[in-house]
C-alpha cells in the first residue's frame, strides 16, 4: 500500500460528512433567519462558512489520526477488528507518523480558524481550544472519553451543539434579539448530534465484543447489544420527534414530499437495527446512516 493511500485511509474520509453536516446545519439556520427575519440584519458570509467547514474537518481528521495511533498503542485495535482497517495497527504507518499527521491537521484547523477569530473575537478561541483538546482526548490523555462510555456525549457536544451554534456565531455574532436564533441553533445542534451519535453507536455495536475483550468500555459494551440497539433507534428518532419544535423557530420547515427520502432510509435503518448481526454486515448500516444524515439535512434546507 502506498504511503499516500495509507494517509488517506487513516484520515477516514467516510466519517467526514458528520463534521460538514454540522456546519451545513448552522448555515441553514442563519440563511433561513436572514430570509424570514430581515429586521435582524443578518448577512451570511460564504467565505466564513467555507473556513468554518475547513477548520471543523481538519479537527475531525486530526481526531481520526490520533484515534488510529492511540487505539493501536493501547491495544484496542486487534486483528479481529470488523471495521475498516487501521493503518497503525495494520503496520502500514508508525504511531509516531500518524500522530504527526494529526498534529499537522490540528495546525491547519488553527490556520483556517484565524480569520474566524478576527471576525468574531475571543469566543471563537473559547470554542476552538476545547475542540482541539478533545480531538486528542477522545482516545488519549489520562481519561480517554471513548474508553469510558463518553464517546456519544463527545459527539453530541462537538458534532452537534458546539459545531452548529459555533457556525451560527461565526456568521452572526451576538446582538440583542438573537435569542430565538440561538435557541433554534441549539435545537438543530441536538438534531445533528443525534444523527452523528447514530453513526458512532452503530460502529460501537459492531465492535462491542472486541472492545469488551480489549477493555474499551464504550456505551455499547456497558449497555449490552439489545439496549445499545435501542439507544441507536432513539438517536434515529430524535430528529423526527423534534420537527415540530424546529418548525416553531423556523416556520419555513414543514412536512413535504422532500421528507419521503430520509423517512424511507430511516425506516430501513430501523429494520436493519433489528435484524443485522453485530459483525461486518453492520458496515452497510453505517453507510445507510451517513446517507440518512445527508438526506435529512437536505430536506431541512428546502
């Protein structure tokens, strides 16, 4: 395997829609508010949105590199792994090299974030620093979140609430009268976080037995197979259960034919959560969950 291909695979490109969707969701909130409530004088900026997306994706890639190296060093990735092959554990790259790539992408995240700091000030730093810290702390440091059943909380916060409200803040800042805007952003953040948590829960259900053997106490390990599947179903249903609340803050959001596609895919996911064994066959369920996330956000944006 070529070095470039190894770096590409260690970045886990199939996971990147989670970070991009959160920025997309924040952009949806801002642009809809700019149209629905012109008295707020919102002026969405495409360059700032692009820089936000690039910074978020770089943080996510850095997290993926650190995860690849640290899981191998801590003995959490083994030959029995049923998910995509890991570069450090598979011997394609050294842990040191993978960590250096992680640091490089963390540096790129800071570089892309500098214009955001110039635009909105210290609050962006307060958002960015914890995001960078937990990109490593997800599987590193004295208390790795992923090893103690806190992966879903991390995802809900940083791929949901923080990413969506942070995107809105970069675009809008803070002014009197923006309370409803940020209430809407927080609610949509919960929706995004739930969709991302569905991905990690399916991943953890698939790897539950190996994680239990290696001492990785994910929430799926703690709950057991059936309860973890129930939790995954809850993560899938939360975005639909909150449509009415979202439509309160975004009157342009309503049920229409555009929702048929995500609902059909979501129904397929529910069925497969009942029937798919916890092995490599769950990889197709992960792909469906990623597709569902994109379809849901597309319907929300229309």
